[in-house]
C-alpha cells in the first residue's frame, strides 16, 4: 500500500497538465515500513525526451532529488509519470524499463482531462501488479 497526500496528488496533476502534450515525470520519496509506504515529497522533473509516448528523467535533476532525499532522511519510493492519451497502466516500455521490483510506479492518465486517473503499480519480470493507493 502507498499513501499520497491530496496536495501532492494535485501537484502531480497540475504539472502533468502543464507539460501537455508531453508526458510529465518525477520521483516520489518518503517512509517505508515493509510494504506500507507514505509519500512525504513529490519531485517534479523534466522529461528530457519531450515526448507524449515516453519519458526520460533529467539526470541532473534526478541526482539533485536523491541528494535532497538523503538530506531530509527520506527513502526513494519510486517514480511517477503521465500518460497524456492512454490509460493509467504500464505500457510495454514502462514494464521493460522497470528495474526495481520494490519501487512504486505511479501512472497518471489524462485521457479525460477533467477526471485524471492515478494508479500505482509494482513491476517485476515484465509483470505489473496494481498496488493499493490511498490519497488522503
């Protein structure tokens, strides 16, 4: 299970909409107790691919985010990205590029701009499993 604050959900949605028509992306950090995770900070990073079909996190921003996590006693919990025109589920590319089976992969669908859909997944050996996401 992963918990996300309402204000962080809104931050992700606002950034994803601002980056349209491209995919938006970022990292999530927080605290973990076994399978229970609580997101304490959302990082909004640049998609250096500037594409609506895939993303690459800006390496300098990614490093700065990791340094910030360490400085604040947070653990990297995973990443998030948007799907501007497809459902909130991992694409084949998302599965292929998911190297950490412990990470949470949050995917925000903007197919319906008025009703964005955010889901979290765990991905292992190209198989995705939906993770319980609580927005509080």
